């Protein structure tokens, strides 16, 4: 259809010029209907188009017939002037005679025809799409790159004249309407030249004309509707073809590396700047705190209502995992849509680009999204509030930010957590309560509207419908299944649901198979609406259908909301920054504003310095500590299981044999393991000691929990080199096999070691006996302490056994049964009832004390026995085999300590340092771990300051870019 309502110019009355869609079309005037030419000449002011060319302003296409010239042009005076005058008088007489009857027909026809034509024109104009949305068909910077772009290709992309002519209205049919009126006028004037027609015949013909006009008007309305629908579809196809060609052109232009592209890059990255702000806010507060009122498009709907399919149609790719009736969206997915030369997708925290034109990459992207969703869901839960951030770029994609939420459910099924329904409701409300969030409410058109849950939820969050867009999906199934198609009309007009909305849309997002491509679904959607009686009968309007119109409307609403609210939000964050900075200055005036990551790096350097300090420990310190700890660990075993059993045999040969056997068994099974345990514990203690020393040197106590956790985790991960066990066993075995004491200092050192050990054991034994018998008479009188009945029995038993030891100084280590009976009867004679087990237990401690006293006396005698030992003299009094045993033990301790020290300094300290670095690296990547270990108001305040500053800077950069785009 050619609209002349825009700028039109008549050039020499040979052509009619229009500027529709920004393209100049030239239509020869000779091809117009004669009546249309008359209208054109009438309003351009040229009464004789064959003489002078002229120009005039634009004219209306439809006008009243009453303003047409009602007489032929006046001829020049000449030979035919008399005939012309007679003819003129004849016409005047006839018209004067019929004026009273014809004026009603003429006036009614003119007014009715003009009103009908104007109404039809307005309806057609309203049904056509808004061409202002397609101003991007020819980008602004194309003229700057005109030298680089092939203009011939651009000209070929424009429609041909034949295609434009197809879009023009049928002027022949319009001319028939006026011809009908003209014939009606001529029949009235020629039916009765003698002016003898009666009023009855005129009334009868007038009634017949009304009936004919009524039936023909109905047919013409139907024809006009069908023609209008065909015209719209043809026009839409042509626009789609132009858009497709324009996409290719834009793709080529965007790929050119030229300075003229800089302006377009700013436009392309505008949505990316906005998305970064939302990502920072998502990390700042996963629940979107009250300060976050930045717009985003929130996609909500019942489960399996088609939310994901709508989003995929807008993104032009199958990017989400799919399932039949199963909950697939388990966490919010933020999708940032933007324009780009290639159709790709990329995650916020990943550098991999998924090519959405390749099926392998699409499958990989769906799998990655599913993995991230399952990973975000905690154990025992079904859904998560953690947001997955994804960016999708491609030619012709509308720029906006959408958040796909889990589908609202009415019942918790098997396999779901009991709080799944409430969790989904809370997540949806958290996003929808943002006063600047655009709610995209998805309703399944193939099910009963009364089963919808999400409409009630949306009406609660946005009762006035000022930021809600309603989308009815699966309209093809709805038209097929519903008995009354008018029900769909009630839904899209907002009369069926209690909720209100800015706009209502009907879309088709699939053909029933999850493997269908987006292009085939678009074709199916167009074919459906082209043949659908919903559109043909006027139940749906052209701008309410297809996902393409939906994406345009959502994008416009999104950017309108962004422009209205973003500066206000920037002011809110500016005020918040001022408050936080004031609090920091008042509470921590001498400290730098270090956030959690910066504090972790500082603590990491301190811990590594402390680990390195382990290498500065002297060998003498290592060996002294190791020797002391190893003897503390094995002394009990040496005395109880080796020395005492061998010494109590009272025979030199038996003593040496018993010692050799027990030392061999001990070396093979226990001693190497005990030595490694001691070395590992010594390393831990030294590491902890250095960390404690650093803590006392004006170190920040905010790192205490972190250091303790690093120490524990490093020790837990550290494993001693097992290969050192075998070599250590051999070394210890060789040390214990050597019995040769070469010089007197070694002998004296062995005696001193033996004497210290025996005295230590004697003190322990005395303490045990004291606890058994209770306080003596002196302590009872001075400290007012009494013995317990058990201690009294023990004391009487002790006194009886002491008398036995005095009588038998060389008594064996064990009491005979007869001796036990004798002691018990003696005690009973004094009125003390005692158990035989108690007698033996008391005897064990008393005999140990008696034996240790004898061993110490023998040790003093052996101090002068080195001369006899060196010359192998056999003297029963100076046979010092026990001294040799303690020398062998002492030498084993020294050699073991030296071996362990070498392994510590050469291997284990470095391995521990490596473990500490690994633990610190792992903690550095674990945000939750750092949050647990580095806490306090100071840390939280620094974190908030950093986030608020970053958000404010991003918002200011976005606002600046937004103003540039305007």
C-alpha cells in the first residue's frame, strides 16, 4: 500500500513521489486510476497537467467527492460557442429540476464514502508495524565507511519495483466504488429527460440501492480484510529478507578493523557494562539486597510452561538442557543478550566461547549449564539461589538482561526436598520484588487457565501491572484443543486472569520435538499465524504475535526502565560509599583498606616466611630435641621390656642373650616407626613454635584462625617418605649391634645415662608407692591428712613385704604362692583382710624399688670398671653388662637423631613448605573458606567499600556510555 501522508511532491504531473521507509519510490502517474489522477491534480493545483510542470506540498489520498469538479473545462470562444452555450443551458435546467432529490444522494454518498475511506485508511495504518524500530537497517556509521562498502551490493539488497507494486492497494477496486457512484448519478439524470419521473419510482429505486449496497458492503469488508492480511504477510516477508541481508552486512562491517567502528563498539559493549554491574551485585549479595533496584527481565512461569523455550527463541539458539516433565532449571540463569558479529556464548568465569552455529558446541554448552546447576545445589536440596551468569552474542539479537528462574510448582514430588516449593517461591519473590524488574510472565496456553499458579504470584508482586508482560505459549495446541477460541482472546486482552500487564503476546516456541532448530520453529510460527483464524478473525492483532515482536517489546521496555532508574541507583550507591568511608576513618584511621583477598595475600606471605625460618634451625638444636623426644617415647619399653627382664635373670650369659633377642625384635617392628613419629611431631612443634613467635611480634591477630587452619591442613596432608623407614631400620640395627666402647669418656657417658635413667625410674616408683600407702605420719600431723581404708591395707601389706625383702635380699622378681599365703595369714592375724592380687601388685612396686636401688649401687661400682671391661677380665662384682646395654641404647639414640635431622633439613622441611603453599593456594581459590577464616567487622567493612566503589564506577561508566548512545 502506498501511503501519501508523508512527504510527497508532484513533478510536472508525470510522477508521484513518496518517502515511505526512508526509500524513494517513483510511481508513474499514468498507471494510477483516472479518478486518482483527478484527485491528485485537484489538490496539487494544476488544472492543465499537460502545460506547465509544477511542485506542491503533500496531498491527502482520500477526500470527499463533493470537492471534485462537477463540470467539464470551459472551451475557448470560437465556432462551437453557441452549441456549448445551449448544452450548458440544458445541463443547468436538468440539474436545477432534480436538485431537491439528488442533493441527498450526493451529500450522503460523499460524506459516507469519505468517512469510510478515512476509517479504512486509519485501520490499515494502525495495523502496519512501527517503522521506527527498523532504523537500524542502515547503521549510522555506514556513510562514514561508504568508500569501504560496496554500494552495488547494498542497492541489490533493496526491493525491486515489481515487489513494491505488489504491496500497493488495488486501485481498480477503489475506482469501481467511485464508478458505481458515478453510474448511480448518471442513471438518475438520464432516466427521465422530460422530468416526468414520480416520487414513488424514485423511492423504490432508492430502497433497492440500499439493499444492494448492504450486501455488497459486507462482501467488500471481507475482501478488504483478506487483502489486508495478505499485504501484511507479504510486507513482513520482505522485511525479514531485508533484515537477513542486513545481518550479513552488519556482520561484515563489525568485523572490519577501522577507526570508524569505535562508535559501534561502544554501543555493542553497553549491555556488557550493565551486565558486569549486575554480576558484581550478585557476588555482593546473592539475594539482591534492597539497594539493588537495577532493572532486569525476570522470566517466571509454571513448570513446563515454556519459559526456557521463549528465552531460547529470543536468544536464537537451543542453549538450555531439556527434559520431558522433569525440572531442568534448578538455579537462576542470568543471560546477557547483545549484538555481535558471531553467534557465540560465554560464561562469566570462563574464557571458552561456544559457537552456537555448531551442534557439538550447543551440546557442550547445555551439558556445562546442567553441571553448573547440579554443582550449585547443596546436598539435600533440589534448587539453589546461586546465579549462573551467561552471555550470548550474535547478529540482530536484541540487547537486554534476562534471568530464567526455576518453574513454579504446586506439589513436591518424590526425589525433591520437602522445602522445594517454598524455596522456588522465595527465589521468585526475591527477584520480582525489585520495583524496576520487568516480569515476563509465561502461561501455557495448552492447559486450563485455572491451573495456573504463577499468575496469582505475579499479581501479588505487581498488582497494577506496570512492569509485567504476559506471554501465552503453545498457542497452536490451544487453538487445536479449545472448543471456544474466544477464550484465547479473553486471555490476551487481560479479561480472564486477575493480573494486569503492560502487554499481552501469543507465541509458538516449538513443534513438539526438542531437536527442532530455531529457524524451523520460526517458519512454523509464521505459517501458523498466517493460516490461524485467531488472526484472521481479529481475535489477535498482528503486533501481539510471534516471538520477534515479543523480543522487540521486551527490549524497548527494558531499556526504558534502565534509562529511568539507573542514575537514581548510582546516587544510592554514592551515598552508601560515603557512609562506609566515614565509618572506616572513625574506627581504623591508621590502617589501609585491605579487603579479604588482600588480607589473605598478606597472611600468605607471613606464613611462608615462617616456614622458611625452619631451615634456619641449627643441627645441634634439631638433634638435641629429637634425641630427647625419642628417649621419652621409648624409655618405658627399654626399661620394662628389655632391661628389667634381662637384669632379673642374675646371669651374665642369659642377660646378654635376652637383650640381643629383645633388641632385634624391637628394631624390626617398633623402633623405626617410633622414630619417624617423633621426627614428624618435632617438625610440627617447631613449625607451631615459629608461628607463635611471629604472632608475638606485633602481628595482626586477624590471621590467627587462618594460620591455625593452614598449619593443621598442611600437617594433615604431609606424609613422611616411606623409603626412609627401611634405611633407618638398618642404621638402628647396626648401632645396637655394636658393643665396643672405645674410650673412658664413652664409658662415663653411658654410666651417667644409666644412672639418670634409673634415678628417674626410682622417683616414679617412689611416687607410685606413696600414692598406694598414703601420707606418712609427718604429713598426717602437719597437713592433717588421713589414709583411706584402701591405703591402710596397702600400707600394712607394704610393711609385711618389706620385712620379707630384708630377710631375702636376693629374692626373685615374683612371689611364690606359699609366700603370698604366708603374707595374707600374717595380715589376717593383725586384723587386715587382703586380696592375693593386691599383695602381688604391691610386691611388684616394692621389688622394682629394691631392684633399682641395687642397680644404682652397681652403677657406682662400674664407674671404675672400664679397665676390666677393656681387658675382658671376668669379675662378678664388676661385670657391667647393663652399662654396655645403656651405651648401645645411647649410641642408637645419637645416630637416629642425626639421621632424622638430615632427613628433616634436606627433605621434609621443603616438602612441608610445598604443602603449605598448596594449602594456601587452595584456600585462596576457595571463597567460602576465606570468608570463614578471615572475619571481623574490619574485614567486612573493607569488603563493602571495595564492592560499592566498584559498583559506582561501573554504573558511572555505563551511564556515560548510555548518554553517548543517546
